[in-house]
C-alpha cells in the first residue's frame, strides 16, 4: 500500500511477482489500488494548483509531475492486472476511483 501511494512502481511490480496479496485491506478497508489512486490524485492536484508556476518558469518540474502521474497510472494498471477489484469497497463504501476526486472544503 505504501509503495503504491508513493509511486514506487518497481517495488509494486516486485511485490506482485513475489505473490503478495494484492487484495489485502487495512483496518479501514483500504487496498493498494485505493492508495495508488490517492497518490495520483495528490500529484494531479499539485500539477493543477501550481500550473501557472510550472508552465514557463520551471519546465523541469512540470515534466517531473507529468512523469510521476504517469507512474501512478502505471501502478494502477499493474494492480488491476494483478487482480485487485476496482469496485471493492472500503468500510465507508468507497471504491478505488473515489480516491481520485478532490473534495474542496
């Protein structure tokens, strides 16, 4: 779950190849796919929040964010391919894609 959230694609792939239970849920019912979607969401939010700053002044940061988002998407796809059910619900009834939505307070 931590590797999925943090964008450690190689570690996620290694764990999958070693037979980790990709369907495991924590005490709140969250699984690795939910964490991967949350990581993607956080990066997408940063990209949107700072788009005016990264557009011209810092192309390297913009490219870094794009690459990190792509990595999160790759992790999401790897987990689904490995058998995580995208419709599995946590204790509050949320599914994985719910963790990719920004809720403004």
